[in-house]
């Protein structure tokens, strides 16, 4: 049996993270699955998560959900709204990517 390659692992983990983010949105907001999926898939986090180069998919879904909700930005005073937050820059500064 062949070992999965990096892309296959990244795809699997990204899919897992996305499904967990949708669950978190549904639990947190009480919306249905379609609205939760729209919120996740249209968030600025989505583009950053799909970029395999920064390996954002290895972060915990809970941590990524906090980023998506914007709490991280407000607590740190980095940005005023989730769409203003540069996920790549923040991760690079924290993890020396």
C-alpha cells in the first residue's frame, strides 16, 4: 500500500477542519448547515486554509474558529474586523514560517 503524499494529507486535514468549523458556526449561532457553510466558505480564513504552503490546516479547528470569529484580532488589537486580518502574516510571525 502506498503512503499518502503531502497533498493528500493536506486535503484530508483541510476537509476535516472545514467540517469542524461548520459545526462550530452552527452551534455558536444556531443557524442551519447551509448558512454555516456559507459563513465558513466565504470567510477570509478559507483562502488562507486552502493555501497548502502555509500549512494552516494543521492548526486545531477550535483555534481557527477563534480566528474566523475575530476574537483574536480584537484581543490583540491587530484588526477591527475578520476581513482585515492577515492570517498568513500572523501565522508567520508566531511560527516563523
